[in-house]
C-alpha cells in the first residue's frame, strides 16, 4: 500500500469545521483506511456562481486497502450518512469528499475520474495537498498550476484549528 492517496474534504453548511473533522474520523476509523497525514484547514471561496457561504477545506493522505471504486463508494456512504444531498451541482454541501489522487493510477469511468479532473484548476484542493506533499506531480509539478489560477479563488490558511490526530478514535 505505498500509494499517495489524497482525499479533498470540504463543507459550507452547518458547522463546517466539525463536519470536516467528523469526516476525517469516519474515514480513519474504517479498518481499510490508514490516515497518514492531514493538512491545515483553509477558508475558501466557492468556485461557482451560486450564492453560498465560504467553505472550510482540507486534504488528507491515506493508505487504502481496496480499489479506487471501493474508496469512492465508501466516501459516498460517509457523505450520505452525514446528510449530503446532491441536488445542485457545485451548490452548498454539508460535506464533500473527493478522491484527488490515487498514487499514479489514472481512472476514467462514468462516476470516477482520477486524478480529479478539476484538481489543477482548484486552488482550494491543491494548496492542502501541497502542504502535505510539496513535490506532487500531475502532468507537471502540481505547484506550477497555482500561478495559472486567477485571484478570484480566495484560500486562507486557518491558524490554530485543524484535525488533532490524538483525538481520532480507531
């Protein structure tokens, strides 16, 4: 299991910070998952034109004893159990869990694309991943995509809050 698997986590409904922490706890409490690292939490602006609150975002790196499809189903189950409703694309959400990278695997299916097809356009996803692993590469170093993103994507690292790994229950 020596794959760098990165999951993007975000919320902008309810208690967003607590929603993100709950999602990390649920992921790490499954016997198929091992939490390797967690980024800081970031306050980020939505990337759609839909009127909505700012997001709290972070990323985690995990080991996963299963397939990418099984991981997707697992993450979708967590989203559903936390109250995620998929009624508006890019709309507000209680929790959003995205597979951003799954090692060097490339997957292109109806419901699953790895690397995440929008990763290189989303500062809110890249910055947490790069905090964990600064040398990540897509078609070129991930960090090089940051300069191609306009100033309209606000991403602010939140000091003093994050996921306390000593608080995770396994």
